[in-house]
C-alpha cells in the first residue's frame, strides 16, 4: 500500500464513562498541546456512558488546541439535521476545532431498544449517503433547502449556523460498498486496527482510491486515520503495539509508510495519563523517521 505523503497527526480516544469523567478531563488537558485530536466513542444505549456530543463540547471548552470528534457517531440514533447543528455549534464555540466521525450503525438490538430503526446493510449505507448530503446542505449557507430521501428529508429549512471552518466528515466503515461510498463523498476513513487485519485494510484503501478517482477526486486528499489500541511498556515487545517506545516508533512509521495511514488515534489500555505522556513523547520520532524515508 502506498504512502500518500500526508503530514502525520496523532490523537487520543477515550470511552465516555460517567464514572471516569475526572480522568477523561485530566486526559484531555494532558493531551492539549501535545497531541492533535481527541475522539470519544458514541454508544447512547450504554447506560454508564455520558452523551458523547455533550462530552466533546466540554472537552473543547477545557482545552485550547485539541480538535475533537465522534469516534464515531451512531447515525441511526443521531438525526443528521441535529448532528449538523451540534457540529457547527461546537466548531464555532471552539474556534474551529471540531471534525465529524460518522458510523452507519451496529448493535442493532440496542439501537431498536432506544427507539431507533433497524436497518439492513444496504439501508444503513443508503442512510449514511443521505446523511452526508443533509449535513453539508445545512452547512452551506443556503436558504429554503429541499431534500427528499428514503430516510431523511428537508422541507424549506434555512441552513445554519455555519461552522467556523470546513468540517471534515470521516467514516468509520469497513465493508467494500461503504468504502466505495467513502471514496465518493467523505473526507476521511477511521477504521480500528484490532477489528480488521492490516491486509484487509489494505484492500479497503484500494477500493477507496478507485472510487475517489472515478469521482474525480485525488485519493491523497482523503485522510486515513487509524484507531490503535495498545500499551507502551518498559520491557521487550510482546506483540503489535505492546512494547517500548522505540518499537512503537517503528510500528507507527511502518503503518504510515507501508500501509497508507497518516493519523494515529491511541486507545490506552492502562494508566491513561502516563500512557498519554509516553505516546506524546514518541510523536516527533515517528514524524522524523517517516520524513527520512520519504
């Protein structure tokens, strides 16, 4: 898989546990100025989880440099019209530090349990496509918007508020058809390394690239984020992304140079604050190793 040559960025993702609010806010403050992004997973049906959008707004208010994003938003339980307003609002209040991660939906029993729809894979993909169009219309500044889809509609509504910057839309998707849609309409891809083998992710890059080219887009304009879970240790390497700092530097550089990813979102497994400090400490070395190899 080619290196797309994009600048590297590094971020953090945390579960929105209500019991761990203090740790989450401390982690965000520790990452502010040291990392580029912070994401929060979105599972509204989890009774122990805070609302992701509210938490992102709080994190944005407690920091000055971190960009914040859903990792990723549960579209079946978040209407795109409301998401568009929330995203623009946080972007304005944070001075342009919001990006939007979108997922087509999973855990359908839980979604239905909260009153959401149960969608087939095809329906979920169709709804995701419509949602992107609705959201971008509501960020367009146009008046009297009209949209008629199978899942979402707009009838004469005026767009606004307008975001402070051009918010990127990233898809957390895996299937071939979803990746083809991504190549046509989305600004970034955010899979998780632990969910799919790296070889399968390489195949998805190819689908995204071909779809982008067919749509008249440059594949290099699509951000390639990767959720990475692991632990930085003092001992020898015990497998992928479990080992000392120098091993992490080598593995992340390889994921950039050989597998096409440009943004790494770290999910620490233990000792969150210490792991953030150690992860932040390797970012310059990863950038340098990649720069030397380009």
